[in-house]
C-alpha cells in the first residue's frame, strides 16, 4: 500500500493532468472558469510538485478565457498546428496502441472523440494516476505504474516535444507555447523521476 503522502502525490498529479487536459480542449468559458477555481484550490499544495507553480500562476490571468479561446481557434482550428498524436507519429499505429491502453484500464472514448488528442491522452494519464493512488494491492499498483510510465514515455512526451517545437518555431509569443513548455517540463520531470524508481 502507498503511504498517505504518496497517495496524495498521485492524486495531485491526476488533478494537474486534468487541468492540462481542459486547457487543450476547446476553451469554453465555464471550463476555463472551473480550472481557474480548481487552480486556486490546488495552488497551496504546489509544494507536492514544485514544478507546478508556474501553471498555477498562469491560470490566474484575468483574461485567460478570451486569450485561450482566440489562440485555440487561430492555432488549432484555423491554423496548421495539430493536437493529435497521429499527426506527429504517422508511421505508428497509434489507435491500436491507445485502444489497448484504454481497454486495459476500462476507459471508453466517447463516440466521436478522437482518442489520440492531447486533451484525451492527458485525461487518461490522470485516470492512471488515480489507479496508482487507489490500487488495492502491489500487483494492481505496479500494473498502473508501468502503464503510466510507458504512456508518458511513448505517447505524451514525444508528442508534446514535437508540439512545443512547432509552436516555439511558429508562434513563440503564444500563450499555448508557454503552456506546452510547462507541460513538457512536467512530463520530462516525471520521466526522469519515475525512471529512478
């Protein structure tokens, strides 16, 4: 069993991935307001993962909704910046790999949702964190932990590296460039830290 501190760390990570997932979904006013409130509630706990502090500061911007909405439309809807893993790894059968992950952990994509979008994959990463935190035995925890590490390494980290590179080259001042930088740093830290375990 995990200690209470370890369990809290995994649940905190789940919340962080949920915030990022919401940021990379279409930024509806209510959703942005919810993550801003959620960020206020979580910020006092940022000592759990100090690298999250820039994210919490980012979430407190007064004009966050309008900025995210405008940029999301310009970059991801009208622009040429994709938010799907298949766009960055076209030679790999991403859908089969993702389907296997999702099925193994009881996640069913909503009809019409692309299971390879950054938002969906971040949401799934949060599910894996909850599975690790609430696992009833060592075997369940090790399975969820292994899947979490593999998902970070083989899916999210490579995709976010390429997304951030593309945003940095084409839109260095964009708020989403900054957001992907925060996300990339957290994913790299996770990969490093968990590889030591």
